[in-house]
């Protein structure tokens, strides 16, 4: 008789988005004439830009000819893409990253979920609270989080670093020293960003304590302010302690197309000289057969002059929505955060409502759907996330309705 992996059985159900869906469909059934506006989604809505579509078509045509057909991609990804990333992403930042430290993948979700595999089972993990759920859940699957307390929503063996308005949603250095630290900036769900000076403190802390930082930079392209680092490798010493995870999903609309990459510098080594880079290469070669050639060509096109201009326009479109939401809610008297370097607006619920009370209130009185902050961790209680990924028209209508309640 087979037995299942007991670590999987410890996972609490993923109630957040299914509870939202249930509440919304119950409301729609009871109120069929009401038009719901969804500002809860973390998915892009603009179509792929022309430069990317052109590259896709031409790569498809290459697959039709015996001379240019491609089979399996190289383990790390095609050199044309890794070298383009080195030259177009890291070089302009003054960040020293070589092409063979860049691993092309099918996205940041799988990389941020899989990276824990190369660490020991007794690795002590630290996460920000609220948090992108993938970091914790994959460590649960990896058997290193201890026991779950349903009342608090916390795992006994995880270090939670609260991020609230009091610390500008940037975690303070933990007193109990972790081995593996997950940071995501600009942040989902809070929309917060980190200054280079504060990120440098994290890098110094990790180097002093021989800890590793997993830095999720999926929203890097949304940074609009000076002094906000685009990559952790802008910080001195990051090459010996930081893994950076990137995605084409939010900067170029590849959520359905799938492409991402992870940088594991050769300088991250154990005292015995084992390189994390080599372990990740081993994992990649064993469990992943490469992102499709067609999609890697599309990814390369994002860095062309046309691609940069066109994806830049999409980001500007979403950030115009973000500013509209942020200003509208501020005018209506809400305390609002984020929305400057990220497509997420994080607001304090009014009148001490819980996150779910505000969800119900917003759905019933404004027919607007958002995401309850408590769904991302205990420190998210009393907060609420709206996203800028909708259409401009819907965004304007949603804010008009929220202002009138
Ligand atoms: C959307 C998102 C990603 C991107 O995931 P993909 O798998 O590349 O689509 C990564 N991290 C965070 C925090 C995100 O919100």
C-alpha cells in the first residue's frame, strides 16, 4: 500500500482564492444584475507586445525547417538569452553576473518554490509577513517548517518578520539567525520597495551570519523611484550570499507564455567549497528540460529597443492605474501604501474592520473584488490588496464606486 509524503499532509488548504471565488459567485447568483469589478487579480491583462509576437512567429517558422529546427534546449537556457540578460539587465546596473550563473526557467514561481531543495532539511527559514505563499508552502513540502498553528496561521519552525506601516513594510533584521531568508522587493502583496541602503544591511547581515538570501525581483520593472535597487547585486558582497529570481511575467506579460530565470553566483560556497550554483545546475539538469526555444526567442525580443519601448508602455499603463487607485483612495480618506514602485496598492481597512469584513463590505456595497490582507499572513490582518492590472475604465469605475460608499 502506498503512503503519501506526510509533509504534504501538513499543508493547510489554500483557502484564500477559493474562498474569494465562492463569495463572489454567491454574490453574483443573488445579484445577477450587478456588474462586478475585479481588482483582486495578480495577473496581467494587456496582450503581448508586437515585438514579442513578431519574435514568436519567426521562431515558430524556424521550427518548420530541418535546418533551423530545435529540439531540447541546453540545460541552463540558450546562450543568446543568457548573454542578453547579462548585458541588458545586469551590466547597466554595474552588477557582476556571468552568463553561466544565469539559469533560464519557466518562471519565478517554480524557481522560488524549488530553490529550497538544495538546502539541508534542518535549514532555518525566515520570511516576511505578509508573504507570497509559495516560499512557506514549499518549505512545508520540504519538511522543514515544524508544526502549524491554525489559530495564529504560523509554523513553529519558521521565523516570521512582520512588515507593517510601522516599519514601512520592510522587515527588520531578525534576532534569531536564519539560514535562508526570502525577500521580495518590490513586494507582493504590500507594494513596498526597499532602499539600496537597507538592502545593503540585509546583505551584510547574511554575509556575517553565513545565511543565503533568496531575492524575488519579479516586480523590478515597476520601480519608478531613484535609490531603489533593481537587483540585489547592486549591493556590495551580494555575490557571496544572494540568489536572485526574475520573471518575464509582470514586466512583459508572459504569465501565460512562461519564462523566468534565476541567478546563482559561484561565490556562494559552503566552508568545504561546495558551490550552490553547481547544486542548482545539477537539479536543473535532472528535473527540467528547458524553457521552449520559441519562448526564449520571445524573451530575447523583450530586450530589443522595440520590446523595451512597448513593454515600458504596458508598465506605464498599469502604473497609471496604480496612481489612480492610490490617489482616489487617499482622497476618500483611506491610508494607502504601495503603488509607486509596484502594481499593488495596500490599504488599511477603515473602522478597524478585519480584512474579510472589508472584503464583504466592498463586494456588497461597491461590487468590487479585492484580496484580504490576512490571506498573506497574520501581519496582513486589517489590510487589503488592490491591483493595478485591470483596464483603466474598470479602475476608474471601481474607485468611483468605492468613493461613494
Ligand atoms: C507573479 C509573481 C512571480 C512570477 O511568477 P511566474 O511563475 O514567473 O509567473 C514571482 N514572485 C512573485 C512574488 C509574484 O507575485
